[in-house]
C-alpha cells in the first residue's frame, strides 16, 4: 500500500481547542471611545459622514416594489391600531357573543374572562 497522497500532521478542527473567542465590538462613535467631547469640526464630520454614507445607498427597487412596500406598511399600521383598540377582556366578550349566536351543534364551551 502506497501512502504518497496522505497528508501528515495533526487533525485540523473547525473550532479552536480552547473554544470560540468572541471579538469585542467597537464603538461606533468617537466620543465614547476617546472619552472627550468632539471639539474639532473634523470629528463631527467623520461621525456625520458615516451616517450620510448609509443614506447614499441607491434604492434599486422598482416603483411597483416601492408601492407594494408602502401598502404593506400601511396595512401593518392599520392592523396594529385595530388590535390596540380592544383589550383582552373585550376580545373574550366578543368571542363569547359570537359563540352564543351559533347553533347548538356547533356550540363550544364558553371561555371564562379570567376566573
């Protein structure tokens, strides 16, 4: 048996032996890192330019995609407002009222309000 194509050495594991070492997160603002107030206009420009760089990303969506996203957002807002109007107790009362209107062969046991 020839072993010319065998690679020697220790097994290389995907994870380090000591475990995964987490990297420390860097602070996004210069003020928190340096511990002083940004007196120079240059420091303020650096912080402002990072925020402006995010705004400069071109929107590659089509007009219909934008309209679709706006419509979805409006519907989500409408649903959130309607669900915030009614309390849990009110929902239970409405459910019990709907159950009382059903015929007896569809009758479910009534839901208690809390006790």
